[in-house]
């Protein structure tokens, strides 16, 4: 069984909204090979901007109750990641993330407080523009990072937090890549060369991300993978993994399922416990055992070990 590390899910938000896609059965996930899951606190649009921080705190509370309370081990630093890499951790590792920099409320003191609450990754924007940068759905002005956004990047570098550019405008992507001292992550984005969608990264972006020691987690959302959404299965996910690996390098690529953040899943990939079928398809295509291990989980763990303090 391959060890799986997944850079993005919205399971916490789905639960608080009274809906569910995945089971949030941590034992089932762990038995399916998942050793690390990034859990995003997704700030739903209806809470923005005034209630963003409150919504974020409600989700952090839910993470504590539903994930840590159910037996997951919080991943807070490099040593926690290395323990998982060495195979010494017997429970699911859970990394707390925030999807939507609105939660920082324009104040680095709030960013530092979120860090103290355990947040180790922040997706700077969702699709809308905020006080950090423009998102992909709101990039008419063609702007990148704001001055405050640059301060956020510097402070996240200092604290040892992963800076996530999924959902960020193209100009914002290049700004972050230029000023960040640490490698950056696109936690749940796929390849623009295979599916021309704003949420996907083009080859120049993939190449630059890989060169800088970053990570891209391929998103499972059928609409990001193919024009023929209804027919998307495991093979489409693997097509994007292969393309990203060719362009960004084998060490820069992995999974960013977006479970519970997507309206439909690929056929055969309905839950975190189903991820092994990706490794099986990679093996059918002749990938080496080492490269499969890297893409299934080790790359994300290695990336986090480079970024966290
Ligand atoms: Zn997202």
C-alpha cells in the first residue's frame, strides 16, 4: 500500500454546513493509506469580509473537535512531518490550513495568532479579490499582491508557514514566487495544458514552481480535468499528474483532492479511502515504484519539511 498525503480538503466546512461528501472516518482514511491530510478552514463567500475571522475560528474549533478529537495527530512542525516520513506515526497526521486570507483581517497580529492556534498553511485568496491579492475569479485589474499581501508573505516565511497560490490570480502567482524566500505550494490546482481553466496552472507556472522547490497538488474536480466532465475517472487524474511531473519535475507533484470542496468526484475516486487506485494506474503506465511513492505522498511531506519550522 502506498502512503498518501493530500494537500487539500474542505471536509470541515462541509460538516459545519450540515452536508457531507466524505465520511470523515479517520480510521477508514488511514487504513486506505492516508498518512497526512491538509484540512482547510474554507471561508464561505457569505461570511466575507466582516465575519471572515469569526468563521475561521469556528472552523478551527471544528477541526479540534472533529479531527484532533477523533484521534488525528496535529502536524505543527518539521519534526512531526519527519516522523510521518520515517513511518513512525500510527495515526492520521492532520495539518490545519485556512482557505481565504480574509481571515487575517488585514493585521499581521491576527496572522501570528492563527499560527499559534495551529494554522500552518494559508491559501492567500479564494476566487475573489481581498486585501492581499486578486483571485482568479476577480482579476480584471490584472493586479498581483498588495503591499499588505507582500507583508503577509514575509511574515509567513518568518513563521514557517506554507504559502498557497491555488485560486490566486496569475499576476499574484508570479509576485509570490518572486518575493517568497521559501518554496510555495499550489495545494489544489491542475494543468492548464490539458484543460484550459482559470483555476489550473499553465506550463510556465508549473516549471517555475518546480524549479523553486515548490509543490502542486492535482485537484480531482472533473471540471478542472476534462471537458467531458461526466466521463472523468482515475485516468484523467493520472493524466494531469503525468503532465505536471513532466513539466515541474517528479519531486514537485502530488495530490490535492479537494474532497468536500467539489460538487462531483471522478468515477472510482469517491472518497479519501479510494486513493490507492491512483498508484495502481501509475504502475500500469510503467512508473517506477520510487516515483509512485513520491507522487502519492512523499513529495508533499518533503515539501512541508522544507517549509515548516
Ligand atoms: Zn479551493
